[in-house]
């Protein structure tokens, strides 16, 4: 039992681990002669308490694996924070770089139930005449489903990633124009870095939240030019967002063109932590983006968290009529040969959106892979045991075969009662001061 407890604790609470059959052998290698020596360590899945090697699923979706999603959320928080205040290999001087938090919305596809607010923040009645509760299931659903543009909504999701790329191109052009530079000269003076996350609104349309920062030509390690200000950056973002367009397909004589919605929110990020003020702070931004990094369409729209194999599966699923119509529309459009490149059937569960939920430019800050590697290395060092005459060079021979996923009923019961092993949960996103307050 102690050995099984140790193996399950190493999963850090993962509920859908990958089960592997196989073995791994480490042998010493003489660096002078190249001779392969004694066995330093051997791992055989058949000798493990669970009968197989259990590996975390690392699924970012909270609906699939809360523990792995929490690790992903924490890693995203630290990735965003590093690009705002430094750390994880990013210099602290980045705090002085102009940066904003921008939200890009989708256009309208028809009136939906909502909770409009006046200038004082007082919630008013919806166009349907009702004052909806914040948790009302009607929110985000069409007032008249028969006239709602389901086709346009699905195709917008499918082209949202491309629209973002067009925006990023226009943004560099707009900044260069305001600085009196040509597009060819701009990279020699400044660089635009960003980190963004996609979020589904209740109506099932994707919108983006992004930290956008202006750096020197080498990225976070170089100071931006004197003309690079937060005001210039915000103005360029507004102009680039209005210019970005993507020409979509023509379906039944209807031409589709995709642009961002009219609601664009661009706010400066201040270099301060939470202190009760109304300012948008670095920590608030990182927490906000990390929160949405673990959610998909299933969290807000009430749709699916895994791909469909057959449309008939919808009949067995508890979905709202609005979500069901969006999935059906994606599936129907996916049958068209001229839309093969959008892979709408493969992404029908995501209402057509096939982009990554969190992305960043190369020089914004560290990477999720680097954070995972650091955590793995720390755990390896902690778990390593000294071997007499240990060599720095080893030969590793391994063979693993997929054997399934998940835990048995007994393993799941035992795992739920165990605290995660150190180093499996990701770095906390709170500080000691917050914990003690």
C-alpha cells in the first residue's frame, strides 16, 4: 500500500492519467572507451504497484482534469507575470515598457438575452422585458433563434485566429507610421510583444484578451525608444483593430467578411500590485488571463469538451438548444469541400474555433515548456538517489506502449484522499503576505 500511495501522489491529483506498459533502463557509459557498463537503474511497469506507469494527462481543461488544469493556470499566470514585471529569465526593467491590456470582441450575429448596464453600472432590463439574474440560463441565447446568424457565428470562430494575425500585422504598421518609420525600418527600433488568451462568450463567439507590450529591437532585454508611449500604443491598437479584415467563403451566394466587434477595450497596465485602488494592475491582468486559459466553450456556452465522432452523439448529450444549433451548424458546414481547410467537423465541439487558447510572441517572456521542464528537473533531483561511482554519462533504453487512461475505482478513491507530492502542483500564484492577511 505505501508504494501505491507514493505512485498515486506523484500524479498530483490528476484524475485521467495515461497508463503505459513497458520498461526503461539506464546504463553507465565510459566516456573514454565508449564501453557500456553496469545497469544504474531499471524501471519495469509490471513491477509498479498500479501494474503500469501512470503519467499525468496534462489536460488544460478544468472540465476534464481539475488538477492538471490548475497547474496550467498557475504556469500561465507566471508566464504572463514574467512579461509584466520580470522574472523567469525576463529582466525586471520590462516594468518600464509601455503595455496595455486589450479586449477584442466578436461582431453581432443577432440580438441575445443580456444584462445591459447604464453609466452608473445599474443593471437594466433585457430587450425581452426581463431583468435576468447573473446565472440565468437564457443569457447569451438568441431572442429569436430563427433569425440568428448561426452560420456567421461558426465561421467567425473558424477565422478568429487568422483575424488576429491580420491585426498583429496592421499593429506594427500603425506604430511605424506614428513613429515616422517605414515597415522595413521598424524592427531596428522597436518590437511588439504580446500574450493573449481566447475566451468564449455566453453566446458562443470567441473574443480575445491580450497583454500587448512595446519593447526595444531585442525584445524584453532592450529598452523601447523614447517615442514609444502607452498612448501611442493604445492609439495604434485601435486603428489596427478597425483595419483588420479577413475575406471569408461565399456560401449560397452570401459572401462572408470578418472583422472585430465595435467594443474594443484598451487599458494601460500600471506597475503596482493590488492595493485596493481601481487601477488595472499587473497581478490583476495575469490572474484574469490565467483564469480563462483553462476554460473552453463548455465552460461558458455549455457545449462539449471533446470532439464528436458522429453527429448522432448530440442526442445523448445535455446541451442547450443554442449550443446544439451551433454544433450542428459547424458539422453541416464541415461537409462542404470548399471548407475542408477549416476542419469544421473536427472542431465542431469548439463551435468552429481551432486556434490555441493561449499564445504569445517568442520574446514576450518564458515559455510553458520551460516552466514544465524546470519543474520536472526539480522533481528528478529531489527523487534521485546516489549511486556509487555514478557517471555523468548514461545510456537510456526505453520502450513504452499506450495501455489506456484513467484510474480504477479503488485508485480514484485512494488518490482523492491523498495530498499531492511536492513539485506536482505548479508554483503558487499567491504571496506569503496575501496568505497571512
